[in-house]
C-alpha cells in the first residue's frame, strides 16, 4: 500500500466486512458473481500484508519485510492476473468473449508464475523499501532478460483491464473504467511505486462491488423474491 501502514490497515478494516457481505449476497442470490464478490475480501488480505511490510521496514526487520512482501506480490503478480479474467468469464454471455477471457486468464497465470517464482526462490531478486512515503518493490524479473519493463507493464495492464472493459456485464465495465483511471493516476504520480499504489487504489475501488451486491439485493426485494440466506 502507499502512504502509511495506517492507510493499509484502514483499507483492510473496511474491506473485510464489505467483502464478507458481498460473499454472503453472492452465495444467496448472485452465484455467477461469486468470483467478483471475493475481490474486496482478497484485497483486504493483500492490504494487511502490505501494512505488515510497512511496519517491518519501519522497524528495520528486512527478513520479515521480504516475507510479507512476497505474500503481497503473489496477489499483485499472480493471483489478480488470473482472477480478473476468470471473474469476467463467469458472467459473460458471449461465447467468444468467454473463451477470450479464459485465455487471458490462463496467459496471466503463466506470465505471473514466470515473474513470481524466481522472486520466491532467489532473495536477491526482490527488495522492498520506503521511498517518498510509498513502498517501492525493487524487482529483478526473469522477463527483464528478454523484454523491457515497459512492455511487461503494458502486458500486465492489458491482462487486468481487457476482461473488464470488454465485458458484456456493465458492472465489470464500470470497474474496468475505474481501474483504468486509477492505474493512469498511479503511473503518472507514483511511477516509482506503481505496484503498491495501483493495488491500493484498486482495493479502494473494489468497494464498488459492495454497491453492486447491495443494489442486486434491493432489486430482488423489490421483486418480492425471497432470499434464502441459509443455502
């Protein structure tokens, strides 16, 4: 997360109950949205990890900071690259787009593994540090041997954004628009800590999913359709 440990822990404290609510509603009435409903809860876990990175760095505990950073980077560099496309594919009505999103999801996991596994195995490839009130993850990726970091960043953004922006589901498109705007802001203002800042912004905008689920529950109530919370 950017700015401070307090900001990370505050985000997590808000997202945990919001994510629990989203999961409950999804399980009860919106089964195709279950993958989307997990997003706030998982972002809460990621922000808890980065809050721990902040505390460890401030205390000079480099080993703990690295271990927690690896947890944070698993989500940023592997999990989201597969989960976003998978989430979009579950609610997609177009067979072509559903297949396309599934392919993007698979490619994202492969790219994520290529980036992440060397960081896990070689301590020297990753160093978290605080720069200008944000966490910078100094990474030496395996892809650096073959392509520029700019190209990898472009591919990363495309894997995240395309399933959202091209989705037939308007909720995913709104999230895609928010993710695009916050990504551009993070790149323009916090390029040295892009990973941390964009993930923090994405965690905040994931609260929109709470709005989605609350709206869907209200629509169900207006139609006088019973909701079975015990299913």
